[in-house]
C-alpha cells in the first residue's frame, strides 16, 4: 500500500504520551541531578521491567521472556505465521546514566503499538517490542549481553555464568528479580528497527532531525605495554634514558594521527594510561595504556591496526624500549540492511523531516540483531552530543519525529491488513 495516498498518511504518534512515558520510567532509579541509575538485573531494573510489561499488557500485547531475560512484547498480526517486525532497545543504564539512552528505543516501540491501537490499524505481520538484557555492561560483561545471546554471538551458558564485582552471577540475578525466562532457540525476525539518541554531536551540528544510520563502526581494542627502564631523573642523561612514558606519549599521538588521516568516520582513542613507578623523580620504566580504534569497514580497520603496530615498533626502536600490542576486543563493522535503511530515509522525507546519513560510533543491540535479521537504526539529536551522563537531554519534538519515522518504517514492513 502506498502510505502517501492511503488513509493513514496523516497518522502520527502522540508525542506528549511518549514524553510522559519516558519521564515516568525515569523516576525508577532517578538521581538528584536528573539522570537515572538503573543497573542491569537489580531491584530497580525489575521495577522498570515490571512497568514496561504492565504498559505492554495494557496495550494488548502478549509477553514472553527468554532465558537471558530479554522481554518480547508482541502485538498480534492478522497472519501470525509471519515473523514479527521488531523494534526495541534496553532500559538498563550506566551508574550516571540519562533518561533517553536505550529507554527511548523501548518506549518509542510501545508508542507505535499504542498509536496503532488508537487508530484501529491491524498489520499482517506481528509487531514486537524487545527489551534487551544488560546492554550497558556496567555490572556484567560482556556488553549487549541479551542481544548477543539472541544472535548467537556467545552462548547462553557463558552469559549466565558471568559474575559481578560481588560474585553474583547473571543467572542468580535473573532469578532474584523474576526474569529468568524460558529456554529455547531465538525466534525469527522479519525486520528490526532501533530508535536511539545519537550520543554524539553530528546531527545537532548539522541541524538535522533524523540520522539515517548506514552502519555501526567496527572496533578493535588493545592493551599496549611499553617496557623501558626506571632510573633516577637527575643523574641519567637524556640520551641514555629508556623512558617508557616518552615512547608511550609518542604512540598516543600516533593513535590520533592514524584516525585523523582516515576521517570522517575513523576514530582513535587512548582512554586509560598507567605509569610505573609513577614517581616524580623517577624515569618511568613501564607504561600500560588502552587503544580504541574504530572504522566503518574491515579493510580500513585492518589498515589502522597495521599502522598502530608499525608505529609502536618504530617508536620502540627509536626510544630503546619494548612495546607489546595485545588486541583484547574485536567487533566487526556491521552494515545495516539497505532496504530498511532506505525505508528510514523515505519515511523521514515523506514526513518532512530533515535528515542525513550517519554511522553509529557506539555499540547497540541492533549490531548483534543485524547478524541474524534485516536491521536498521534511526538517530535523533541529543543536547551537545552528551550521553552516559545525568545531564543527557533531548528535545521532545525530535523524539516525536524519530518515533513517527519508526512508525512509518515499521508499517511499511509489517504491511497494513486489508
């Protein structure tokens, strides 16, 4: 059906209702600074899950919880043999999280269901809203745990066995909050959309309302250890030093150069650095630091990997130290499904919203779901690009716009029943 000429061309979500739902959920774990601390599989997470389940049931959805605690709220289609058109995200937060990261994607999906109910519209394929377990990874690793198990990135047994800093396992925590669900294979998904705040400043800088996400950047994380020789800062001449921190600082600059030379989408970051012995008048003998490289395709990411290793070897030789590079994390780049990406772009245009192509520099549940189903993402701006922070903020009008795009894109895939 051509939605531009159909009776639903004017169909829009209720922006005030979406905003109120976000504010109501944000009260669970709300912080004095206006953020949210709702850590995965805690009592507060249970309360948030319970509220979502209550709302979904009131909207006529059936509820299923799988063995890793993912919640699937399904609005029946006229042909329930079809795989569902799914949307969703997560409601766990960072310790100093905001109201919108993850929560927006879940409640935008619920708002789609509520809007279809209010308009009396039935779809051929079911509509499903997912709440994925432990996306943030602030209590348990790996991150994006629920969607990772769903997509087969790691096993259920591995995930359930992971423990937090107090020794509590994922399996024990799920049972404690009442969300240890049923075992079984992951169900098929016809299409998956995830609406999310951008968590960066690009849309705001370019004054665009909708980000049409092409792909998620691939990531390679490293631990680099530079070994030199600690020595007294006074008696040791400059030319005879084996200064590990000098070498490390030059490598840090190379990480930045490697990314800058591959703009606009490459990223290079050193976020953690440990100096030994860390004494004012001792030449550092050992430095360990992290490197985070990201790029939109594997060829570029491998090129950046080679450039990092070459820089480390060259600088180590020049500074008379040793440099060991250990890769500790690899997420391959994940392109999203072209016809779903186009559905997002077309929906934004039909609704009259400004848009631009974007890439996701962060990990999202959509990255794992895209391994097993067609998938796409919708970005909306957040104030100053700030996220994972209690002051995270977004304009109600932008959240409404993103949800309207989600509604239209999902309807195009689920098909309106005759």
